[in-house]
């Protein structure tokens, strides 16, 4: 598990590059704890708890896979308007575990509720009784293995005793590291913006490296704000912004049984009251939510299993939004395109192939393709000035931009992916070893 310690320890600009780590600090109303439950038979942190002392409004989007993990089923079945705790475990997906997996969620939720209620009595002037349905779960790891309920329950008291009421960069880093599986770097993002004249924070962490394809979220992502927003507003913001962020990424074309992205509002900032999602005072916040989600989504792709290239596929002037998206993902999910880019081969014919198989209604005489700033195809014909050496040199870059103009309308879509390398095969052929 590699980490750039120099970037971690040194303060960075909030408009950081992919290799930098942002300076997440304290967010009122949220507490964090991490611990090892020995799920990997090592001392690495594999349990992460987010605790909301006064509860948090929330919204979630979940995988559209027809096979749901048991923690997703649990989350969907809880109808509480406020969440007091989110517990995330790694190593075990709690998927295809049946009644044992679901019952484990219930048992752990009941145990956490008792322990957090006791902590409320110890720490709060007006303690609240926390119920099992105030707790949701994130699970990630191997599918089909018995869920380690006893190991996790045995560590809950120490996990709760280790809760930090004040966060700093190190605590956020530990949380981001604690939810990783095959990831090689933690993923964190932040923005500060205004609601009316009041400064608010939006912090987020995510994990994801393989089994990544947009069919909701295709990873685990958790976003937190100290703004005071209703569940309904959070839901609309998340649903709107997920499409151009987590639903715009793919690493390998595979959708997990465990995907979830959740958005929590602690309500600790005293700003002008927001009554609906179209309030003009929410415009800056809406834009910042998109930036946090896109930042995290790009970090997932950038850390794709075995990736050596970050690839952006932009489709312009399509007839419909769906057509633009189909073309972009037809290219982004093509193993032939991805292996050519891994080999730094300027085989633009594979782009042509991928556009054609998208089933979009293509007018050849209007099609244009560029690699970076260099035009390759224009009005359906190879550019007369095409120079393969020039394109081959461009393919050596770590960031590859493919721009496709369909010439049939005004709709556009951008997808983000990575190349397909020998390392990807090595990682996934040895995943459970």
C-alpha cells in the first residue's frame, strides 16, 4: 500500500493535482474513529466509524446490480430520517452471504446502538437514545465469504472509545486508508463555499480501484457537510451531480454489488434557510458538491488497478445525452482501445471501431476525432497532415485526451477511464491470495 508521505505531511493548495492530498480538518457535528478488527490478519485499520453526535440528515444512491450485498439491503430497509453512525468494513463485501450476512448487520447495529447510547449518556448534556435503524453500513472486499460478525463486534467498544471529536488531516487520512482494498492511495477531497454569506465545508472520501463501471456509483463514496440541508435537498443534489461524476467513470466495465455514495449534513452551520434545491443561495454549494464528487471519481480512475494512463473521452455535438454517453463508454470500456493506449500505440482505428459498436446513428461525413490538440479524423476522413510519429509521441503522456465530435446535435458527455495493463491481470489473478 504505497503513499506519498511528502505530499501528506506538507501543506498543499486546495486546487491540488491528483498526487496531492487536501487539507481536510475539523467539520462540526462529525466524529471519526478507525481500528483494526484483524480482518486481513494484519494490524492495518479495517473498520472505520463516522459518528454524528446530534444525528445527520442524509441521502444515498446505491448500485443497480440485481444482486445486492446484505449491507445495502439493510441500508435500504432503514427508514430513519437521521443517521447517527456509518460503519465501514473492508476485506469482506457481505455479498451473497444470505441470512447470515443480513442478521450480522442487525446484530452489529443493535450492539453499536447500545454502546453509542451509553456514550451519549457519558458525553452529552441531553443524551439521545440511538436506535439500530439510525445506523448504516458500508462493506467492501471479497464476495461470498462468511461475514466476520464476531471479529467486528469484538472491536466495537474500542472503536467507540477511540472516537475523535475533533478531526485533523491525519484522522481523515486514517479514515481514507481504512476503507481501502486494492487501492494504492487514499482518496480525499474538499471544497469550501458560501450559502448566502456563510462559509460552509464539504469534505469527502472514497475507495475504488477495480470492479469500476458506472451504474450508480461503482465504488464507496462518503460526502459530509456542516450545512443545514434537508434529506430531500441532499437527495436531489446527489442524484443530479452523480451523473457527471461517479456515473462518468469506468475502469474495467464491472459493476459491484456493494456500490454506494452517501451525503451527510450535520446542520452545524448557521446559514440562511434553504427551502428547496432551486434556491439561488444554493448555487455555489451545488457547484462545489460537483467538484468534490468529480475530484473523488477521478482519483478512483487514476488509481485503477494497474493503471499507467488517465484517459478522458469527450463526446461533443451528439443528438441526445444518451447517444453521447453510449459513444463515450463504448470507447472507454473497449479492451482493445485500453490495451493500445497501455502500449502507447497510436491505433486510432480502434477508436473508430468502438464508436461504430456503440450503435449510435453515426454520419461518417460529420465525424471528427482528435488526440489532445491534434486532429486525426475530420469530416469522416483521415487528416491529410496526419503524422503517426507525432501521435505516437503524444501517447507517451500519462494523461490522454480523446475528443470525438459527432456533428449531429448539441449534446455532450465526458467519460473517464484508465488503460488496461499486464499489471491489471496480475492483480486480479492474485486477488484472494
